[in-house]
C-alpha cells in the first residue's frame, strides 16, 4: 500500500526542487511533475515527489482525517512566527 500526503510548499530551492512543510517537518522534494509550483501551494507528496497540486480545503480535509491517527499533523494549519500573515 502506498500513501501520498498533502504538504505545503514553503520555498523553491532550485530547478525542480522545493522545500515543503507538514506538521513542523520540513523536507526538500522534487516538484518536476508540477506545473508552475509556487510557495503556498499545496501538493500531494509521495516518496519525495510532488505528484499534483490540490487546494487548501482538500489538503485540510485530508489532514483532518490523518490527524485522527496523529493530532500533530494539524499543526500545519496553526500560524507560526514564520508564517503569520503570509498568504496561503
């Protein structure tokens, strides 16, 4: 069984690469499969590759379901000093 999870792009780091965040975990991943990735976009991530963009509402619904397993996942939607006031 495979699992792909929604994550938010926090920065583009180079050609075809981006830094993503979920629940306080930040990781660099490939975004070569995504058209015009931008910071603030939500993408579905599987084994280090962003597969598709999704809207924030869909990301939140999916993460709410996953949060039933681990509540820390929803930390993605709690503002931090770094993201307070930033567009999402």
